[in-house]
C-alpha cells in the first residue's frame, strides 16, 4: 500500500549548486530561508548540521531523503520547535517562528499563540511520545492539550467518547485500557499516530515512520496515512514509499541538493548513492570556536 499520487503536476525545480529553487507561486505551508543549525563539539567549536538551507513545502505529500546523519530529522524538527535555527528564518503558514511565542505560551485571552500549534509529529520510535500509562490516557492528554489551545472544554464523558471514536477509526478499540508498555511495535506507532491526530493538526511531520515496522504493520500505517487530509512531510529510507509521494527533497551533509517530482528524485537519489553525491568529501561545516561560522 502506497500513496496515490496527486494528479497535479508539481512545479518544476531547478538545482543551483547546493540549493534548489522552487518555481511554485503559492504560499508555502512550511518554509526555510537560509537556515543553518549548529551543534557544539566536545573539543570546542561547532559543526553545522544544516547549512544555508532554503526550501518551501507546498505539496500534499513530500518525502525527505538522505543518508543517516544528513540532517533530515533536524530539518523536520525546525517545523515543530524541537530544533531552533542558529541562522535564517523558519516560517509555518507564513509566520516567522522566532517572532511569535513558543508552543504553550498564553496570549491575552489565555490561548496558546505558538507558531507550531497546527503541526503534529510522529517519531520513528513511538516510545518517545507515548508518555501516559494507558492508551486511553495518552489520547486523552492530547485532547486536553488541544482544548487548552483552542480555548474550549470537553467533559470527561465527551473526551471518552472521542477517544473511542478515534480508536475505532484505526481498528484499535480493543487497546483502549491496555498499558502502552505492552503494545507491539506496530500498535505503538498507530496509537502514537492516533494521539497526534487527536489534536487535529493541519500538518503532520513523520520521522522515518516505517523504519521499525514489519511488512504487515507498515501496510497498516500507510493505509491510515493515505486516508488523512493533512499535509504530510516524511523523512524516510523507504524509497518505494518516497516515490509514491508528490514531491521529494534530497539532503546530503546538511545541504539541500534537489527538490522536485518524487519519482524522478528517487531515481536521482539511487544514482547518487551508488556513484557519489555532488561535492562529497568536502570538509566544510567543521568550524573552530570563533570561526567564520560562529554563532
């Protein structure tokens, strides 16, 4: 089971050096403008994880491709506040994320004003986000958080009804009172997805969602993802899944090498994996303290 690709032809993309320039004229839901992210080195100085990346996400489903350590997870984290840019601008639905209060801060009417509130994220390891003892309690936590953000309130009975509805939609109703610690890997991923969707995000980020799943649970997860109306951006090593998306982005050594039609870029990625990436072996990005790329 893979995504049915949109009949809309994606805007053509041109690769210019290490940056891909989008020809799309619609307002991007997610956008990076000259973004770099650094990490400190134990011996002093720092290394750039992402390097002057500019891109726009407008397609319904976009795959982010790259080798381990290329910067894929860091890139996704910029759009939900897990990662902060050291240089450049991150925009979510046109809003500069550094010019608005962070997730959970309260505005004048008590509403959360964070730029990331319409963004949900599913991690490769669902244990990282299943934090309540039982399935129902974990989904209930998401419902209560969503109610706080929206300035609304549901009674305990109403939340329980909604929890059961969400579980039925994914064939998980038998897990309602089960401990999250006793779930199988596939069940954990589907419960984590259900908890994320309980908050009704407009955009869903997925960090290698099929990596730890067997074939059956992979098919179950993709079936549920296919049914969603949300915009999806997923990092993956699953090239068949990536090719079924509308668009793809290739990240290598923190640089964006290309953005465009998913099927075409998957083929390009296969070629680069076999024959070498552009400028592979370059050592830029390793900077000493106080160097040219200092914070």
